[in-house]
């Protein structure tokens, strides 16, 4: 197939409507995702090479290092992580001797860092803090404080985003599906 044939074939499948514009360079959700994905991927690479654990494992270790104890459900909720990912990390970290599980009241499984887990947390925290410092290099103290305040404000808006998303799922956007198609 020649380039002209490919172009002609492709153009026959183009929609008769144009995509709405989206300025990705100024779209806050896209920027947050890009920064997070790149920062997390690089962190995961470093943590795997240095400590033989990944980024999800680090998030569980960090949670327990800060909160001192918690359940898988609490971690999933607080961290915004999928319960299955949290469970996999817990299993990995238990197998490696970094966390311990207790069931003091017969129902709730409480997780804590072991002595070895605290050592892992302390070592990983030093790397995490150094990486965070580099991420914010070039920011003044005022800019850092403003960024943190704005991100905390965004975080407080998440319940409203969830409500809006639920409504959109239920009702759908007013102009979807395109005319001629049924819902």
C-alpha cells in the first residue's frame, strides 16, 4: 500500500466532527498525571535497584512509617491505591519480613513495620526526600508553600470530583452519544 493509499484509506474513516481543543500544556489533571507518572516510574526503578521493592511497596512502607499501623483498607483509602495493589504489596513486604500482621480483636488485621521494616523505611525515606528536593529545585520557599497549599486545596476538592463523576456516569454528558446513536 502506498502512502497515498494509506492517507486515502485513513481519511475515509475520519469523523465528520472535529475534536474539541485541549491545551495539554495548561490542563492541570494532565500535568499532575505526567509529573506523577514520570516521578513514580523513576522512583520505582531506583527503589527496585536499591531496596528490591517497587513504588507501591514504598507507599505502603511510608504509610506505616508515618501512621505506625493500619489496615489494608485504610491504606487503600488514604493512598488512593487500588485494594488489589495494596494487598500485593502487603504480601510482598510480609514475605520479605518488613511488615507484621496482627489480628488483636479477631476481625481487623492491623499491619505494622517490623524492626527490619523500620530500617527499610528510614533508608528509603532518605532517597525519597532527596528526590523530592530535586523535583522542587528552582522553587523559592514561598513557591513551595504556595504549591503545597494549592495541592491540598485540590485534594479537598476530590470528594466533589467524585460526586460529579458519579453524576456523569449516571446521566452522561448532555451531548453524548452523538446524534443518530442511542445511549
